[in-house]
């Protein structure tokens, strides 16, 4: 086990023999210190020199100083470049100023690097050849940006447990990993392996990503928690600090392996914690049955109670739902964040423009779990509730490289929450169109890159919307370009126009930009259900003039509803 002294952490302030700073700082306001545009940006279009970089390994030694609300760290990054590189741009918030940089074991002069506007730019003495690696050792320390309303915006949360102990957590999905550590803040910046050494004050624990390598105990009472995680998204690297108690167990997977289960929670909530922990195994069995093996079974299924709502921090998912009871009988937040181990961590969107592959699938897993547990009635009720939250302000997929905030933030012209609820309804409609077998075959191939996943025969992968469109068409054995063209690449929903003349019912799909849309429609006529093929987007059916007709009686199709639009307008007032 490695000791803290080996990292020579650059503390900003004098430290007393107890290991605690000598002076106490007033609480830092939310949203402070402010961050620049580059730090707030995660992903999106990249310069060639940034796009060529890959992170083979990151060794991060971080000391958390709650009394001063600061971080102090040493990051050792093993970088590889796909093209010749004369500069190495690394993302790091300038609120965490760099004090020293070494390249391949040699400390660089101050003229060889700069840290400006959220980017640490290192200039090697000689260009680095394509395919070569370079090892950077970066010492930094400072006051990290405090989140305003985590996890809807990002930063660190300095809070207190009921006993007054520090209770701390980070979120970084929107603004990115550079809020806390030097990284490559774009999806392909995923590190092949991250080793964490998190040092915290006496009496606190620091559960984090991956496998616990050991805990170093120092003479002054501080502890260093050493973790190792593989193939982890940059924004998933998480700091969690608190006076935690722990529940642990093991899940016997239907694929033959055993998955370690861990839940770190605040003392005083033992009964609620045990009730939540009891959901781990059955929820995991649902995902393994429907989708495939838990992707990180060699590490753990970990959850930690946090002072913010939640986030999919690979193998250490954040949970802050307060153990709320729900009519569906399970904790939706736990289930949603766990879904991201498949949709987000195992399968990662290659660009944030494909964000809906994380959140649409993640959101759809809750109604599917309701169906798994209680049947079609629960599924229909949960889908109906989600339908009310679809806004159709922008296409789910723009077709161009986007930052996380471009997609997620309503004010930036992106789809916003539609990547969740509309995404889920698109998947619902697709499943009803092509059937369960084809739908889950395409989903499995999207997640694992193969139809027959088993522990050991797959690795985390990047995926795109275009790939899923192709997989769905292949599984269904037919062209689905018309389907995805309307639902993903247009904002407005298709509208089903009904005309009745005598004993003839005529249906027509009205679509944005007159896109083709041959979506078949079920019609219930006096209790009897028939399917109208709708070739060329139109169809007709002979019905008695006095017959009672219901279109799409099982709500299998996502389509425009004037009633929902009026309801939403009223709610908005």
C-alpha cells in the first residue's frame, strides 16, 4: 500500500500536528469561485491536438481539506497521442492552480507550461511521436467550484452530517472532470485505469470508484483510501467523504460470477439503509435478465449516500433520494442510477449529441422494471406519467458535435429533459413496433457490442445514435429510417389525423417536414382491435357509422396530443 508521504501533496496552508489547518474559513457561497467558459464546457467540437490525446492511466492523490474547503492533489497521467504532438492540452479549472509539472520524470521549467482559462498547456522540448506515450506529473491545489444545485449543476458540495461531521461529494457530468483533477474532458478522454488515493480527516471515510486496494492510517489520524477503477468515464471519478457506516453482501449472478454489493450510508438511518440495500440484488437480477451481465462485476456494485440527489458514478453511484416511498414499490433513483452502469458507463455516448442513449434508456428502465415486478398495468401507469413531461422543443439528436450543457440545458436550445422522457417513449414505441426479441437484441448489441455477453468477453465501449438505428433495423429485418427520422431528428411529434365519413374511417399521419411515416395503428372498434397498416402514411377502415372507435387504445405510439398540450400550458401558468 502506498503512503501519503510518497506523493508529497502540496498543501496550500500551514498544517498543525493534528493534520487539520490552523484557521477555519467561512463557508464558500454556492457557485463560487466562478468558473470560466472552458471549464464549464465538457465535450463538443475538439481541436486536432486535443482529439488526438488518449489517457492510458491516471494516478490521482487528492487530499480533501473540509475546514478550509480546499483540495490539494498530485496527478500522474500517462498520455498517448494518435498524431504527432508539440503541445499537450490538459483540462483543469484555474481555481486549482498548478505549482509544478514534470514530464517523464523531469521537472519542467515554468516557461514550458501555462495554466490559463481552464487549460494546462504543456510544451515538450521535442514533439511527441504518434503512438508514443508521455507521463505528466502535475501538482495542484486550490478552492474548487461549489455547486449551486447539484447534480443539476456541477461542483463540490460541502455539507454536514447530522452529527456535525463533514459530508462532502462531487458531481461533474455537465461541467466535467476538470473541476477536480487534470483530465481530458471529453467522452474519449476515458481513462483505461484510474488509481485514487483520497486522504481525509480523522473519523471520515472516502468510498470511491472501483476496488479498494487498502486504507493507510497516518499518525495524526488522517486516512488515505486507495481505489482502482478500469475504463471509467472522466466525469464518473468521484469524491465522497463522510462518517459513513457500511452494508455489504454478494449477489450470485445468473451468469455464474459473484458481484460484491456495498452501500455506504449516514449512521442513524439503519432501517432505511437496510431496506434500500435489500433492493440491490433483485434490481440487479432484472437488468441481468433483460439486458445482460453487470458490467463491473469484477469491481463492485457500490452506492453512497450523498448530500445531493444522485449521479451514475461508476461502481459508486450517488444516492440522495432520502429513502422516499413510491407507489411503484421501488426506489426510482437507485434504479435509474444503476441503469447507467449499462447505459452510460458500459456503453458510453461517443458524443454528447448522443446523450439520449444514456438517459432515454435509463429512464425507460423504470417502467420496464415496474412491468417486471407488477405487470402491464404498472408499466402503463408509469409511461403515462412520463408522457406528460415531453416538451418537444428541439430534436433529441442534432447531428453535430455538442457539449453536455448544449444538450441538457433548456436555455441553450437543446432538447433538455426530452432526452429522458421523450427518449423513453421513443424506445417504448420502437419496442411495440418491432417486438421484444428484436428490441432487446439491438439493445444488447448496443451495450456490449455483441449478442452473447458473458463476464470476460466484453469491454466498455463507445456508441452512437447512428449505430443504434442500424442495429434496430438489422434486428427488425426492415428499414427504420422513417421511424428515427421523425422521432429523433425532428422536434415536433407525428400527429394522427382522423376523418369519418359514413362507414369509412380514414387515418393520416401528419409529420414535420412531411417526412414519410408508415407507422401502423391499432384501432378499437366496438371493443374489437384491428391494425391499420398505414402504408404511405395513410390508411382506412370500414366501420359502422354508429361504432365507438378508439385510436391506439393501448397507447403504443408516441404522437401529438392536444389534450396534453393544453394540460402542459395550464401547468406552466
